[in-house]
């Protein structure tokens, strides 16, 4: 009996001391379940986590990255200055007051507003797409094709309108504009119509350009304003991870158009495409951090090729090594994107079923996102937080997962 009383006595001594709750703290601190110091306009807890403080809805969305504020003030993506030190020759369109795109029933006339949007695509948006070879192709060759193919021009205008919205201060940047909705719908409908018929040789590069940029637009389209509204925390919907399914459609367009043919405008990007389309050499167990080997049972009796986590873990080990090296952001992008294209069907199924190990690996992939990649940064930030909350809520007792969750939490602002 005395031992029981002693045990309960120890438990009583370890109980948390009562403290005064923060009644007027910011929403971020309430979401993270920590005590807010209530300093305004920016509490210290939010400042240390790298997010914008929000005592009211007018001050921004929940857990909004602080880097967005600086980017919005300059209205210019940091990626341009960080990677490209030259100014390519841009196809000049400013001398036109109006331009008619294409011919026939799908043609349309671009007014000054649309021409200004096209100029922003050439001088701003394309800098976030990728490598130097991609920059020159999209600034000039793709724009030239778009003047002849309405479905491509619609998608260019839609992607630029999405980028315009991304640069707005919260909460204005959370609502899709009529411009992006209209041009996005027009472009998708005309593309589907083109793909329903035999593909003309002259249309192949325009079709691939359109499919690639629809992929960008889809990746940016996340309706959630906070991690509780995002996958995987939100209730199940049949459209969950729909943006990932788009990779199959892009693959079909790739096969039909063959952008690596010698006469394609994309032939100059052959090295980039091979980097993120061809599976890299999968690592030996000795070359993979042991915590991941242990987490995913890579050292078990099951052959590595049959382990659904093996490919993802091997790629993440590459990213960890690449991050610690001096290689540029430009060089690392094709490797980063390769994760989606090389993802096995078994691993994808685990994600759909919210398997905790697959979720953790996906959160790790999100943690490598470069903030200047506006087309993936917001989704990465919110869904990485959502994954962390999900694993904390439903798999708190899994010590292997909790031990590895620290990096994703830190990178998405949930830890110092």
C-alpha cells in the first residue's frame, strides 16, 4: 500500500503548475496550444517561429510564413536575383495595342490588360519555373507558340494571374480571381478538345507547354487557409491528392508529344528532363541514414525492391546530401521534382491511406521546398504542418516517427 501511495505522491509532485491562460493571444499561438505573450503587433512566439502574428482576421491567415511579407513588399520573386545574373533577350510585344491569338472559333483578342499580364509572365513569373534553359524557352519560344495556340495563351494568362494573387497580402491572396478562373477553364477545355483528336505535328510543343503549366497551376491550387483545413487533417474527400494524380495525365501528353525529339523547342532542356524523369541510382542501406532504415524496416527480410518506402527514402537521402553541399537551387530543382515522377504506385497508395511512415516521408520532401518557388511553397507550408499535426494527434506513441518529425516541424514553423 505504501508503494502505491508513494507512486501517486510522485505523480502529484509532477503535475503541471497552474498558470494564467492567455485570453487575448494571437490565433497562431492558440492553434499551436502555447501561451502567447500578447505583444503587439508581433508577439515573440510568432517572431521566433518565423510567422506573421495575427490577432485578428485582418492581420493575415493562420501560420503565414514571414518570408511572404518581404516578398510581397518587393513584388518580385527572390529566385530571380538569387539564381539568374543575366537578362535574356525577350520577345518584344509592347509595340502592339491589341493582339489576336490564333484563328478560327477559339481565337481571342488580347487587350492592354492581357498584354500587361503577358509581359509579367515574361519578366517575372518565368524566373520561378526552373533552370536557365527553361527561362529562355518560356520567355520566347513558348510565348511565340502561344500567339498561335489559344489554349496555351489562356493557360499562360491563368498562371500569371495566379502568381499576381500569390503576391497579394493575406487574406486577399486566398481567393481565386475571375481572371484565373476564366483563362484556366478556357485553356483546359481547349486542351482537352485538342487531345481528343489526332495530334497535329505542329501542335506538339504547344500541347506539352500547356500540360506543364497546368501542372504548375494545379499544384498552387490549395483551398485551405490553415493546416486544419488541409489534407490529411481535413475529413476525407475523393479529390484528396488530386494534384498528384495529374502527373499521370502529364505523362500521357509527354508520350504523345515527345519533347525530347531533336526539332522540339524543349530539346535544349534534355538534361533537365532526364534529371527528374530517370530514376537515380538507388542507395545501398549503408548510404541511408539509419533512422530511416529503422523506421521503414529496410534492413528486414523483405527484399529492398519490394519495400514500398525504399525509393522514397533513397531519394530523400539524396536531398539531405544535396542540401549539405554547395550546389545551387537551380541545380537541385530537377532532383526535387523527380520525387513526384519517380514515386511508386505502392507508395502513392500508402499516402492515400494516410500511412504514418509515408506521411512522414512526404513531410520530409515538403521540408526541402525552396521558399522562392511560389507555385509549391504555400502547399508545402500548409500540408507539411497538417501532416505534423496529424502524426502528433494519431501517432504520438510511435517513438520512431516522433523522433524524425523534428525537421519537418522546424521547417514549416512549428518548432524553433
